[in-house]
C-alpha cells in the first residue's frame, strides 16, 4: 500500500511539470477583431521593374495594438506576405500595379500566427495609391508625359519645317517620331521604397496565444528540495 502511494506521488510530481509546461506554451487565447488597423513599415524596396508575382515581402509593426488596455501586438512584430499580383506599365496604356497580401504575423519572441488583411492606404511612395477594395496599389500615370513628349517632338519638327519651308510636314514628322519613341519605352514603374508606411485592416478576426507568466518560471522551481 505504501509503495503504491509512493509511486502515485512520484508519477504526479514527474508529470505535473510537463502538464504545466504545455499549458504555459499554449497560454491564453486573445481574439483581435476584424477591422483592427495595423500600421507598419516595409523593410525592402519593391518595384514593378525588378520584382515578380509571388515574391515575398516583410513589414514591421510601428504601433502597438491594444485591447482593453492590454498590448496584444507589440511594436516590432513582423508581417510576412507576398506579391499576390503584379502588372508592369504598358508601352502605350496602363500603369504599374501591385497587390501586397499579408499571410503571417510573427512576434519578436518567435510566436507566429496566420493572418488576413487588406491594404487601406500607403504613405511614402511617390504617386502610389490604393485603388480598390482588394488593396491594389496603383503607380503614377504616364499619360501626361506621353502627350508632352509627342507634342515636344511635333514642335521641334515644326521648327525644322519652317527652316526648310515645310512647317506642316515638319510637324507631322516630328509628332510621328515622338510617338514612335514613346511606344518604344514603357511607362513609369511603380516603386515602394524601404520605409514606406503600409496601413492594413484585418479582414477577419486574428486569434493569438499569449504565453502564461508561468512559462518564465523554471518547472523545477517549486519542487521541494531544489
């Protein structure tokens, strides 16, 4: 009987730290509601000229997210994602576009959780703006530059035509040359430089787990004699 009791106590003492450790690892679940805003800065330059669809990107959280006075997402947490869609500007029409889709949120201590969010706005990228409900980024239009270059070619042609006594022919030739040169080159690429602020909104609730405070206490600290 004494041996059975002793064995039971020994098993309890041996198993308890393991159970406590598992509980500490999982910790308390916190649900961050959909529509919560995350402000972050991108950590590398992205451009429609050099990047491709499905290239990865990372961004660092700038401001803590608080729920009920408690910090649930700290500054320095990392958003990891990919370029879900990329379009280069056309030679005659179209502008550069990118869709930056976040997929995972990683805390400084290594905890990582899948996430879904939509880009709402961007600050720090020249002439870039969010244009639809998906969060697509659209770059600068080249339309005014195109018209200016063609008109410039026509003006130069007119001057040459006046000198040669054929201003109309010179204007036509100059305008044609300007158009051909513009078609030969693409429009201005969309560029998102390092440090650009991206403002995301959670599109669905994000469940995270906070480690229990017991996790910071060695499992053997409460065992008698140690």
